[in-house]
């Protein structure tokens, strides 16, 4: 069993655990928490893939026993909609709603895409993200192989380019294939794009996070790009795209977060 699969195990009764080592400065990564909870919702839905999942973050996720409670809102021909909650230590951590289906069964359809995948150097030539980059410790980087475009890694040394965009590659260090469940975490695994702005890098707490899964990834690392257009009133937005090794869009994301906290 891969590290990711082990850390997102959910028993049939919904009992689970938030695992140590998937955190940022001691708080479990929001994408990891969504993937953990969504695995429980997937089981209740009886479907193969998450299609669209939205989570509201109610309290930080700390290592320890947890519970996923879920109920079907509607079971349709193509999608099953499920609402659910992740709790830990008697406190609600996430409130979720998701649509689940089977992407392998989607018939061919008309397509129009007017953007290209991010232009990245080869995987080996990009800058590895380590657990000690930035102002807070990111221990989940011991398990993830995130490679940042060399032109987007200057913030580590205080060299900010003023353009809130972050691009790079994602893979699991243990070689686990990237499937549709993993895409929920991929979209929250990169340094925030606002780290290129004139603000101190730190923990960026998530308020709301949505991932749209657009396809089943082909084998290999995926290309990612994240951009922020609005930073206002202590909040920021971040929009993401994930492209597989064939150049096909496989996920989109949008996140509402708080501006970086350094403590």
C-alpha cells in the first residue's frame, strides 16, 4: 500500500485517522484532508471518481482518530451527490459536498480548450520543494515530489518577481500513480502563488476549496499551474490547472484562503 493510500484509509463505518507527516507547520494540508474525506464519500456514493468536490474548512486538522460521516443526497443515472463531514477530537474539520461518477464511462464529446499546458523545463531540471523552504515547515514534502519551475522559486530567497503564478511538476515520491482521488490533493500541494508578491511567506489557511476533476490522468508526473488574481481584505483566491503527461487537462481548482500567517 502506498503512503497516500495508507494515510487516506477509511473503514466501512467511517472511522479513519488524520496521519502525521501530511502537514504544514503542524496543520494537515487542506488537499490531503479533502482526499481523506472524499474517499469516505466515494465509498458511500458507490462510484469510481470524484467529479466535483467542495470543502469548507472549519478547524485545523491535527493527527489522530477521525470520522467521516456521509449521506447520499441524490443518486442519478450519471452522478451521485453526497454530503459529508470530517470530524476529529469531537470537532468538525471539514464540511463537504461532492458529485461522483465514472469518468471511464464518459462518451466522446465536443471539446474546445483555448489555453495550453504550462511551459515547463523537464522534471529533473525543476527545483525540488523541500520541507524547509519558506517560513514554516512543510513535512508533507517528505512524501511528495513537487518540482517548481526555476523561474518561480526565487521567493525562497526573498527574490519575488511580483507575478502571482506558480508552476511545476507533481509526483509521489514512492511512485504511486496519480489517480482522480489524488488530484484532490495535487491541487493544494504547491506553494501559494501569492508568495511572489510583497508579503511574508507563511501558512495560508483555507476557507473554501473546490476541485473539478476533468479526466483520468495518464501515467507519469502531472504539470500544474496556479494563479492568484485578487488579494483583498485579508483574503486571496487561487485558481489551478493540472495537465497530464499527454497534455490533457485533468483537473481545475479554486481556493479561497487567508493571506499568509507566519505563526
